[in-house]
């Protein structure tokens, strides 16, 4: 069985949900406490055994490339000032993984973004990580999924329970339960109306996929929202091979949404020793 070595990060989106912050700054560079969203995703991938990171970028996204490169000026200044611990943190970033970049010239949808990475992925299984979805988990979400992939040797999608009308903002699966954390997928649909959702199991931005998806994506037309949807491509592939869902242990934050981003910021800050106590006291005494 081929190891999952590569992860594709679609990052060409315009970030319209976050304007005006994202007029010049890529949304993937927005920070939770002090780390950009993209770095959370890349660290999760690396901690799951991924060696090659493929970032699908677009115009105005150069900051992403600079972030994973060496910054000589900064490193030299920090060294001269004896700021060794910050320098160590900084050096970790460009040593995380081998990072490649490819441009998605038009924002035609998530399925199209994944297709753009075909040549860089080649003929092997790969992960897809949506940087907007930040998963806080003891065992990295992608690692949990790779374990399911290795057991069943089939594609795996991460899912979480969403109850209520909010489900229509997600891809949704129909499934048969295998155990508390694993399901076999029987159908999937992108952003169904609430009344038509086949379950309360929503797809989140973590996938382990196989290269037989690429030719299918190449033939997938526009779906929901006029975009080429990854869910539509996967649904077609589901007709010819089993697909599994991993109800991962952990918490997913929607950092692509303003409220979700604020909540993630607070929760990640509360996990940091240097802020936990003061922030908690501040929030407790807040009277607006
Ligand atoms: C994408 C996928 C959707 C999935 C979601 C998770 O939608 O198309 O199936 O549920 O990510 O965040 P988007 O949020 O990019 O519209």
C-alpha cells in the first residue's frame, strides 16, 4: 500500500467573507493568537507524517510563499539581539516540509483547485487540507484519518455532527455506522437544503483521497454555487469504490467565518499558559 506523503492546501480563494482584512492579506495568513491559519494546517499535516506540502495559490498570495521561506534579515537581527527562542521558532517554519506552489488561475471551485494539483500529486494517495478549518485535537485529525485509510485502503473524509439548519453550509454524507468513529459512506451531497440533508454528519475540510479521483474531477461540471465541487467528484467515485468517514476526536473551528474566527482565537489563547489566567479573568469581568 502506498503511504500518504503529500497534502494539498487549496488557498486561492478571495477571502470575501473577511473583507476588508483580506483585501491585501491572504485569508490563510490571518492569525489565531500569533500563528497564521495555514501554519496550523501545515503543522497538523507534518505531525501526521506528511512530507510534501502543495499549496494551490492565486494572485496576491505571495505572503504564503514568503512565510515558508527563510527570512535572512529577520533571522540575523534576532541572532544579533540574542533572541534565541524566537529564532528557533522562526527556523522551524521553513524546515517543516518541502513546500511546492501552483496557481489556480481562476476561482472555479474546490474540485478545480484539487485538480490543479494533479501533476504535483502524481499517481499516489494524498491528503487535502482546507486551511479555514482548524482542528484542535490531541492526535492530529489527519493522522486519525490516515489510520482509517491504512485499515480500509480507501478514501476517507472527516466528518462532524452539525444539528440544525447550519448543516446546509456543508457537504453532508449518508452512512452506515462501523463503530463510534468510523462510517461507511453511502451517499454525499454538497450543501443540501436543511430538509433534504441525508444526515447530521457534515464534511469538514480534511480528506484522504486517491488519484483515481483526478480524471473524474476533470469531467465534473459546475454544481452548487456554480462551482466545480469536490463533493460532486467524490460522489461519482463512490459509485465504483468504497469511501469511509472518520468522526475524528477533536474540535473543528471554522476560522473562515468571523464569529468562528473570534471563538477560535479565544479558545486557542485560553490554551496558552501566558494568557490563560489574565484572559479568563478579563472575560469573567467583562460587562458590556
Ligand atoms: C467546503 C466543501 C464542503 C465542506 C466545507 C468544510 O465548502 O465544499 O463540502 O463541508 O468545505 O469546511 P466551503 O466552506 O469551502 O464552501
